[in-house]
C-alpha cells in the first residue's frame, strides 16, 4: 500500500497551505490530512472514529508519517480540517485520484446527495451541510465532492462537480434532482453517457414517458426498436425478478408528438 498509494498521497497533499500559527503547531498538517483520508477510506464517519482509527493504526502510520506528538485528538482533526481551504483540498485530492485511478470505458459514476453526520456548526448558527458526491462504483472511490447549503441547491452543485471530473467513456447516473437538460448536455459535452432518474416532480414528463411505455407494451413492441433485460435473484426466502425495457429517445418523442397532435 505504501508504494502505490501513500507516497502519491504525500506528494499530492504536500502543497496544502497550513492555516495555523506556526508557534502553536503540535501535529504536522500532512500527518493530520493523511490520517483523515486513510480513516475515511476504512469507513470512519466521525472525528472520534478518525481519532480511534489513528490510535489503533499508530504503529503502521509511523512507518510513513512523522507523528512527533502521537495521534491528534478528534478536536484537533475537526479544528484543523475546518480551517483548510476547501477548493485547494479538493484539487489536491483530485490530483491524487487521477494519478492512481483511471476511469475505464463503461465505468459507472454515481452522483448523490448526502447529509453529513455531525455537521452542525458550533452554536447552531448553520444548518446541516448537504453535499453532492461522485463515486466510481466499481472501485468504491470518491472522485469529488461539492458542498451546498441545502438539498434544493444540488442542481447548481452537480454541474460544478461534473466539471472537475474526466467523464470520457464513463456512464454517469444521477437521482431525480439531476434530471435536467442542462446537466445531460454537460455530460455529453464531456464525452460521457448518462442515466437520469425520473420521478413525478418533473411536470408532465414522468407521465408522458410512462404513457409511451404503456403504448409500446400494448403493441407488444411491434415495429418498435427496443431492448429487454431480466435479472433473477434469490435471498431471504424469496425470489426477485426484475425486468427492464429500453426504448430510444426518438421513438418516445414520436409517440408524444402523435399523442399531442
């Protein structure tokens, strides 16, 4: 792990600006950042869990980190991380990701919103931070993260997050918050493909698409270019069958125009 991941990590994060006063530094910034990254990769969700991870893995961490005063406390992790410049931190992280990970053709990237645990500002003056993250699903790797002030702003954060990702040959899936023509156009412009969830909050679009598929089913798809896929899974004492039908956009548009006329 040290040869393939830790050394690149140290190289790509060494340019981070340290926001602390030099005379009060007890723990090196690079040590703090690398412990956080390693802990989060291993499933840590809170600052306390990050501290516990550091204590449990201290012997291993000392093989590549200096740790002059041991493992920082959870308060130190939180305090230092809150003062880092988010844009600079993200650029360092993306630089490392691009160095150790290549998105292959057909790679699935999931974009989703998630409320951060324990993200209230002290004093309760700021609400829960909402984030939009991009994941390379096959490798379970975070490719990028964009912080937003509320869930309604995901539509403005998604284009910013897409902009910093290399989407060439990738398939981007987004929940219904990302079902926007501008977002789809951006993915195509970045040479990617997309799968966008569609729910009933898009005006009449959901109903129109549903009616198009109902019409195709009633005709048993005669003369309609389509694909079909079925999966079967068994578990917990039951069998689950999922069936998928796919029709081209041209046919759906044709059905809608016919119905509207």
